[in-house]
């Protein structure tokens, strides 16, 4: 069981850092995919970091669309 | 008898070696002996000593062995150990020298000292072993020469004892021991390929030249140190010795520090990145800890421990062990690696320049073609040539040997029994041909002559032309000239063969009988490529190494040989053309050209320098004196066992076997070495970078240090110990297919991507320990009443210590391959063992008395399921990040 006690600053800080780091790592996915399409990796990385759900959704939609088009061909 | 000293005038004339040689080429024997104050009986001992004092020993050694103390200091002093020495000194002052009585604690200093000691000693031992192998190789070579000395007469002495003016005797097979002027000779042919690159032996004569040549190499009565006597014998006078010889001039040009190779630059760049990173991060850790906790001494101690952790002190040792392991692997393939770093340069090499003669060719003459007058292959020509070469009893020259070697099978062997020799007309340099008279079992007699084409045409009145014997008209004669010219144009040495059936005189034959002969065809000779040259070049190409030929030999012969070994010849760039090019023009020319001919030593070196400036890691393989400057300029210099000493001295790698396929094996081994080096650097750098994130987060958000300084150092030491087996690790085949160079920027990007990956799980461990494990074991949340605070902290430290060790060690397996670890690619048994042992040892430490001494507590059972989940998630995330990294940067390592 999680015991926080009076250590809310520690809890908030560690969880925030963890979330930020995971976000930083997962944001590479939309950025790499954008890079493959010739877009700026850095711009997409920054965009993904702050709007990850949007960037991920856009990337997944494009990927699904492309694989659909490829299978139709 | 006391000899006259060299006159002042003579000494004035000896201002330069070249001038002295040119002058001596025009002097007669009496004048030369007078100039050097010698007679054919030779110098007495006193004069020899006086002249040795004046001119020095006849030695041209380029490199002196490094003294012991220098080797020792180089093994121990590098940027990383300097950092550790400074940290250890600081800790010695704070923990021991100025510590309060009873609080003196030298343990941290001892741990750092042990790290430096292990790293430096291993490096020193590895380098000493390699040097010893190279020294043994050098000691295998002993050379002597025959000279006249007053006391002992004609005697053998070490080459280094020869002084200018010595009377030197040369015979077939001898190495020319100094720059000499030929006083008398018989059929003297000298192989100068090691100096000029020209594979054909050059005829030397004794007569003084009527007018001065432009360069000593043009003089037919001079022979040069480093060349060798192919045939004949001579009596000569030494004109220049040691550093005064042409050979010595090349040696002087090689003196001084060698330009930094690709390896040197790479290690410097990487070291700078890692140290800069450490110097930036440590003050940040110190300040954050100091401001958040207020205990500046503890913050300082922790920052110093972090600095030690961030210093890849094992890097020099790992690099040296990797290189030495590669060198040992090459030694098993009969290849000596003289300079350890050459192993990595070998793997990084993307252009290999090679001399032609003696490196890709055999440096010997073989019969390449036997053709009729029209230029079609004709066995009859070979049969006649065989009879001529086999039955002649004079000195068999290289062509005779080549013909006999070529005709080793039937029907040639039985011809020895079918024919008997009647007479012979020996070779002489005036006629440039030789004849034998043979009789077959049917009683038919034949005069068979072979020799230079012009001479053979002069004595022939007929030719076997289009199946008939026709008169040698001007038309046929010009066709013969054209065919011979075409063959010469292909780089072949051409002789003609003629015969005359039942010559009128029997019994006593003379030169007059060599007339009205029937020209039957030609023999064409070539210095052929080594058997493995073509396959080695093909294999090198398949590994991304472009091969270029740089030779002093002529364009035609070079083009021919290069075509045979599968090089796309295209345009052949000559030395004279290169001299007319500025560096800008040469920069593009070297990229477009594969074959360079008629090059002088400085031109070879210039091409190598321009290739390096173009960003290529350039190797040079040579065996001659004329190759030494280029070898010195190259990133990696390769030579062969038959090379002249100066080439072997300039070489980083010496092939003891003729098999050139060892080049491919060397390239692969070099890439394996580099792969394992870069593996250590990248995993250590990324792991350290990740730890920095974790430590910074802990400094800000945790109310205590996440790990004690001594624990941090122990963790670092165990991790380093597990890395000792990295040089024995496997590399994926895909990695070995392309040249590998140092790239400091790839280390930074790797750190930025993979570092935070491990840090994520450090933070997860903090959360698990701080909010789950420690409260359960210590009786409540940190700071709450009734909580055992010291147990809480000790358990927290221990939990992170164990997780950190597992993740740091697992990262070795995650990062060593772009494939799925343990499934698609697995580490070598030594690495598996060392990492498993490190994990086992580190996990057990908290349960031991030693663990308690350094402030650890035994971990509760519920910790380990958490650890398993954390590590599983870590591997999954690392796999994802690896995949993303490869999509962005293509290469993982």
C-alpha cells in the first residue's frame, strides 16, 4: 500500500518527473514518424511533448491510412 | 698500412649525398679509390674507427624504442585517470589529512586508487606484450655484408659497420648495404623495386659515365642501399652510408611525431565529450544538494562520488584490452600488430592504398604468354623456349627460370630425354641473346635462340607467318614490331624466339651461326599478382573498403596488373600529372581514380594526405623504401615480412604470410574491436547520464541522499568489473559489414535517448522504495512519528543500489545489439558470466556484514517482485527507444 504521509512534495515531484520523462521518451514516436515523412523531427518532438495525445492520434491515423492505401493497391 | 684521409676538396664535394653520388658516377676506379684513401685491400681498423667517428654507423633506424618509464606513465596518465587522481587527492585531504581524529576514513580514496591501479596495470601489461611481439619480429632480421679489410681480407661484417670508402662485394641474393659505385661487375642486375617501384631488375655496369645524369637513380653504375642483387656479382666502393644514403634521406623524412590517426582523434573527441559532461553536471549536483539539504560537506562528498561515477576510468583499460585482444587474434593469423591502435584504424579504414610490386604482385618474373608471330598462343614457341632455357649451362637468368617453371608438365618433361644438347652460344650483354643447339632422336639438329626483339630481328631472315615460312619483309617486320610494342604496352617484358633447322656447322658453333634464322614467336613475362590479391580486393570491397594502387612503376604494367586483380582501372593518373595539380584538383582526382603510376615517394604521401583530408580513414600497404613516407602519413600502415626494414619500421601491421585475405580478416577484427569499445563508451555514457537525471531528481525531491558516497563508488566498481569481459563479446555480423569511425556526436545523441530510459526506472524505484517498501519495513512514512528513520534511509539506499546495479548491467545486454537481446543476439559466455557474477555479488552485498558496514540493510522479500516488474518494464521501454533511435539515426552503435 502506498504511504505518502506528509511527503506530498516528494510524491508530486517524483511522479511529475516520471511523467515528464515518459512523455519525453514516448514523444519520440510521432517525431520519428514525422521525420520519416520529411517533416522536422525537432518541431514534431516539441509538439508531441506538449500535445502528446493529439500528435499520437495524428500519427496513428496517418499510419493506418497509409497501410490501408497500401493494402488497397 | 695507413691510408690517406679523404681530401678537403673531396669533403667539400660531399655537401649533399646526391651530389656525391653523381660525382662518383663519373670517376674512374683509381680516382675513386684515391678520393676515399682506400685500396682494394681495404681500410685498417684505425681508419675504420676514424671514419665511423666522422660519418657515424651505417644505420637508418627511424624509431627508437620508448623508455620503460614513458610506457608506464602513458599507461597510467590519461584524461580520466587525471580526473580521478585529482578527486582522490581532494578526498585524501578532506577524509584523511584534515579529518577530525577518529573520523579519518580512507576507504573512498582506496577504492579510487584501486580503480586507477587496475586500469593502468592492465593497460601497461597489454601494451608491453604487444611491444615484445614486435621486438621479437625485428630481432629475427640479421643482415651482414662482405667487405675488404686490411687485417682480415675479404670478410663478412654487420651492415652497420660499413663506412664510406669500404670496398664492398656483392653477389646474387645480397642486399646492397650502402649507396655504392660499381667498380667492376659481371652480369649485375639489381632489383630496385623497393626504391623505385619498378618490378623489372635494372642492369648495372662499371664504366664511368661520360656526362652527369640528372639524378643518382638514373646512373647505371650506382646501386642503392635497400636494393638487392638479382643476378651477377660486383665489386663496389661505398659512397654514402647511414643517413647519407638515399634510403637514409627517406628515413629522415619519417623522423618526428607521426600525425594523429583517426583513432587518436576519435579518442580525444570522445574523452572531451565525457569530461565536459562530467564537469558540467557535478557542480549542478553539488549546488542542488547543498541548497536543498543545507549540509554542504555532505553535498560536496556526494558530488565528488558522482564525479567518480561519471568518469569512465575503465575506458583506457577497456580500449587497450580490446585492441590487444584484436592484436592477439591477428597474431594467430600470422600478422603482427606493432601499434595497438592500428587495430581500430584497420576497422575504420574505408580506403586502402597499396603499392603494386611485392604487395599485390609476387615481385618475381613469370612467363605470361607464348605467342606466334601473329600474336596467337602457340605451344611450339614454349617448347623451343624450354629447350633453350633448359639446355643452356650459363647463369640462368629470371626469364630462363620463368620458362622452366612454366613448362613443368608434359610434354616438356619428356623433351629432356628426347633431345640432347650439341652446343651453346652463351648470353652476353652486347648481343642480348643466347642460343643452344639440340638434336632430337631422329637426328634433326636445331639452333634455338631467344633474346631482345631488336636483336632477334637483326639475325632473322625468315618468319613463320600464317602457317608458312616467309621472308622477313618490311611488312612482316613492322607487324612484329607492332605486336611487340602492343605487348610492351600491356606492361609485359617481351623476348623473341627464333630457330634454324640443321644449321650447316656442327660441333663448334659461334656467334656467326646466329644468322638467317626463322622467327617463330614471342615470350611475354610479367610480375604476376599474388594468388589471393583479386579475392582479397573483392572481399575488402564487400566490406566497404575501396582499394587504390599507388606505384612507382609504369602506367602500362600497372594497368595490366590492376585489371587482373579486378580493379576498375579507368584512368591511370601519373606522377607528372599529379605534380601539375593543386590540392583542390587533386582532392577530386583522388576520389575518381583507382590507379596511380610513376609516383615518387612524396607524391604517394601527398595522395594519402589528400584522401585523409577528404575524410577517409586511409590505409597504406607497401614494402619498399619509396612507400615509407606514405605509410607514415596513413592512418594505418601495413607491410609484409619480405619488406625492407624501413617499411617494416613504418608499418603498424606486418603480414607474415603471403595470403592477402588476412587483410579482410584484419578489417573485420578491427571492426569487432571498435564495436566493443564503442559499446562500452555508449552504455557507460548513457547509463551515467541516466544516473545524473536520477540523482538530480533525488536531490530536489528526496529529503536525503539516494545513495551514500561509498555505496555509489562500490556500485561503480562492480559495474566496471562486469565490463572487463566486454572485449571478449560478440558483434553482430551486420555491424561488421561497413567501416566504423569515431563519432563523438553519436555518443551525445545516444546518451540523450538511452540515458533517460534507465532514469525512468530509477525514479520508479524511488517511488516504490519511498512510498511502499520502506514505510512497510520502517513502520510508517518518512518523517512520521514512530518511523525508524535510519532504517528507512538505509533500506532506500540499498533498494536503489540493487536496482541500479541490475539495470546498469542489463543495459549492457540491451545496448550491445540492435536486435532483441538474449533471443536474436546473445552476449559471449565471458560477458554473460561477468555480468551475472556482478549482479549476484551486488544483490548479496546488503545481506552481508560488509553491507552493514557501508550502511546497507537486508532487503525484504516483497522488494524482489517489484524489482522483477521494474526490470521487465525497463527492457520493454529500452527496446522501444532503441527502435525509435535506429529509425532516426540508423545505427545503434
